[in-house]
C-alpha cells in the first residue's frame, strides 16, 4: 500500500517551540511506534536532525537549544514506513512565523498561502507559555491566533472547503506543555476552543486534535539542565497519517459500493450473451477481491494508529469523537 504524499504545514509564532518539537518528533519516530517509523529522505538532513537532537540531550546549558531558523521557510521530506515498507511520504514545512507578524509583506503571506493551498494537514502551535493562566485579549495577541484564523479562512475560501465527509485534519499543538501543566486540562482545552472557535463549529468538517506536547517535564523548572524526556510528540504525526488513511478508506468503500451496484446490474440484465456476462462477472469479482484486500489493510493500520490516539481530545465539527476504524 502506498498512499498519496501529504504536506504538513506548521504555523506558530517565533519561539513557540516548533523546531525543538520537530527534533523530538523525529528522534522518537525514528525508533518508531508500533512498527511505524519515519526517516528523512535526505541523508544529510537525517544527520543534521540527529546531531541537533543529541546536542539537546547532551548539553546542559543554554546552547543545547536549536538556533532560530535562518531561512523564512524550511522544508523537510520524510518517508513514513510500516515494517520498513514505505506507506507514504510527507513534506514538512517549518515556518519562521514572519507572515504571522504585523510586519509581514505581501510576498510572505502569498508564499505561505500557496503552500497551505495544497497542504493535507495543518499544525497550529500555541506555546504553553501563553496558557499558564486563563487567556486574556493581550495573550491572544501574543499567540497570533487571529492571524492563524485568517490563514485558515484564506484556505477555505480560495482552495478547499472541508465537509463532514471529507474533513480537513488540524492539529492544535500545545508546545511546552510543561509550562501550563499546573492548570486543569479541561480549562486549557476550553481556552483553545475559544481562540479557534471556527474550527469547532457544527457541520464545518474540521477534524481537530488538541495535543499537549513537551520535551520534558523538568524543563519548566530548569530549561537548560532539565532532562529531555519527550511527551506525546509522536501523536500529531500518528494523527496526520490516521486521517490520511481514513479518507483513503472512505474512497475505497465508495468504490466498493459502486462495484456492488455494477454487479447487481449485470445480474439483472439479460442483454448480454452468457459468455460476455461471465467474463465481466469474473473481472468484477477480481476487482472486488482486490478492493476488499486494500480495505482490510487500511483498517488494520488505522486500528493500530487509533489505539495510540485514545488518550487525546479529538473533535469532528465541534463534537468530541474517539478515533476508530
Ligand atoms: N519549557 C519548555 N521550553 C521549550 C520547549 N521546547 C522549546 N523550548 C524553549 O523555547 C525556545 C524556542 O524554541 P524553538 O524550537 O526554537 O521555537 P521556534 O522558533 O518555534 O522554532 C527554545 O530555545 C527553548 O528555550 C519545551 O518543551 N518546554
Ligand atoms: Mg524554529
């Protein structure tokens, strides 16, 4: 099984923790979750990511952290595999956050919009730093959620309207969750729902996961010496792949339905000679068998991934749902 490639765009202000998150996610996914693994397509990129990750773990000083991005946009390409067999490849865009600032140029905004236009999954980053207490208008300005909402608006008015049947997956990543761990989790979720209201409206077709992540619980006490023990960093990727499988599964099932209809029609029609009819029957039966096989594989993979997603909050058109097959 090889699925379509997926593009993931990660949005968040400078300093929200995007690059650090990427490093942690890559390190964890390289070892893998239930046989699912990730690898950078480019060897040099792989080395670079691992080197930066080791630096984070080994150094106990401020320079353990990655430098701010040099380029406005950084691209990464990964292969996602199951048992070392590639299932899909995906592009990852680490965005420095300029287009989210008030000083963004037309060009910045256009470049980001173009990329967002054919993204299959959106990651919105909100730093736990901004969620230590109940949000205020001043904090909302810092998070730049209004700006992110504008970009989402752009996507759906210009390119793609999600529907309940073909939902658009979005991950709201609460990075540096260690910094707001002291708060009631439900209260944090309510704050998130408030600042991204449009993603939680009925019949809107947004499939949203709210996912707290952190590079280590101790970091809220000591950012430079606290030990690095990533929490939940694999879940957003698992969710992105899960949603891709989900929509592929829906396509396959629609095709199966069509085929059944065709077979029924053949059974009823007396127009064809027996010989021709038999040939068509056999052809359709073979197609059906192939489809069933594909659906089985998709559902099996979805099942494995869905298990991982039981612990996080998922919403489809604003209603809380559980990941299932
Ligand atoms: N407490 C805490 N701080 C973090 C964590 N991840 C990153 N940071 C801090 O946030 C800073 C900015 O992170 P970075 O990944 O460069 O943000 P980016 O600009 O969004 O790419 C880092 O230099 C760290 O000081 C985390 O999980 N917990
Ligand atoms: Mg960065």
